[in-house]
C-alpha cells in the first residue's frame, strides 16, 4: 500500500484527539486495502455524521460490491452511501440500491433543458440585447450604472452556467 507511513501515523495518533469519524475512515481504508478486489481501486472514503461515503470509478461491479461489503464489515459504520461508479458494459445486470434510486429520482428527465429552455441563438440574442440596453438605461433613463452592471453580470453568468457555456 502506497500510504503505509500515513496510515501508521494515524494509528499512532492519540485516540482521544482523533475524532471518531477519522478512526472510522481509517478502519474503512484499512479494510479496503486488505481486500483483493478493492486493493488497487481508486476509492475515496469520506465519513460524515457516521455515514461512510465511497466515491470514485472502479473497474467492475464486483469491486463496487466488494467495497460495500468491506464497509459493512467494519464495526462502527452505521450507514453507507455507495457512490462508486462501475462500467456498464461488463455483462452484469444493473443492481439498484437505495442510493441509486434516490439519485435516479433527482436527475432531470432526458431532454430536460432546465429553466432556460431557449435555443442557443435566442439565448445569445437575449444576452446581446441585454448588454446593449444597459448603457442606454444608464445614460438616458438615469438608472445608477453600478447596481445595473452587477445585475447584468449576474444574469449573464447565470445564463451561461445554465447552458453549460461556462464552467460553474
């Protein structure tokens, strides 16, 4: 294991100082490192309010299931959020778990475009119109330019992020 020195330091740390979540995360990491299917998988372990969260992309569904079994075998783990992703093309049927069902319910329907359902040219035209109208409002109508500029920047950034034209 590449992080043996780190794990040894964590084990030597005073148990009174180390939080229960750190000890639980360490126990899960040690258990995953001991498993044949999970030893070389890039699995991120996080513990929040005694819930073990596994995240990452593993090589197979068997590795995903082995990681979940390893977490459940650790004493002190109360709940598991298995967000590990495995390739879909390995021939095994998709097994729905509680986490997968919750995530599937929260995902938008296919083809759903969100609040800004305008086509790209229309959205771009609206943004250009907005930017051309702002100086006119500031000069002719006497609207304060500072707050108006901030509002236009916020609207533009929101539209670009919603359309995935700009990373959020």
